C-alpha cells in the first residue's frame, strides 16, 4: 500500500516520543528479531498512547484483545498503579508462549493475566467493568469484539482499536478481503453507535477511540 502520511513527519514524531524502556524494550527487540511479522506488535506511538490513556483514566482493570508477544500488555501494565491488572487474550499458542516468557521475566508478572483461546468465547465469560480496552487482533472479528466489550466498559472507560487504516486498504473501495471489511464494519458501527462518542486518530496505522457519551445516564 502507498505511504499514507509524510514519512518525515512520522520520523519527527517518533524522535519526540519517549522510547521503549526496560521489559517493554526487551520484548520489542526480541519481536523485531525473532518474528516474521514484527509489525503486529504495538508500535511506539500506540504504546505511549495506551500509557497516557491508562494514566489519565487512573485505570485499574485493562483488557487487551490480541497479546502477540506481550509488548502491549507490558506497556499497559507498566502504566498501572499497584493493584492494577491487565487481562490479555491470545489465540495463538506460539505467540502466547513468547508473551508469557516476556511477562514472567518482567517486573509486572503479577499484574498480567494471559488467557489463551478464542477471544470471542473468552469475552463472553469475562466479567467487567474494564477501564480501558485495547483491540488489536483478528480484524474480521472487530465488530464482534466491540459489541462484546461495550457492555463490559466502565462508565468512564475507553475502547481503543488499532489498524483502522489497514495500511491504506480500508481507504480503497476495491479491497474487500474479510479483514478490511471487518475494519470498515467496525468503524461504521462505532460511528453510528448512539451510546458512544469516538475519534479516529491518524497515529500509527489508525487508532479509533470510543467512550460512553457523557450526556447519557450511566
């Protein structure tokens, strides 16, 4: 796909974003060197965005859909206060094993619960509320994930979802693979959900934020 944004602006933004540190940096470096698709991990900009969302919301319970190698979960856990907890869901056992190694070697192992299995099935039995939900998993299932987590969102909670541009594919009407169609359906569902307000950020590959309308009774 074509470059969506000015590469110089993106480089400048990254040069002025706090770099990965500690356990998060270790996991990110391992992912870059040892996986076929390192772009699947949370990028620096997305990770720092998640951090500020967690900090400003004073989040105690966070849900991540799509663990991959653990970079996102570690970034979120590092931002939580004592007693905070991240529940992260991963269907791929190989990815889950890598993530577990990174989590167990970090200072945040007691803050992270990794559940292996189909996210839809896991979500149906998880109890909320969650202060922050990060969706970065199977794109075709984004609309289903959304419906399952809205009911489990805290009154002032935020849903964040990655890859809304899908490397530009979502903007091309000729592209109709299941993942891209799922992203488009998700974006439409969020946009027209009368319960929610939302904003699509041009950060990374596009991050959608959604939160309950402040003018509705909780």
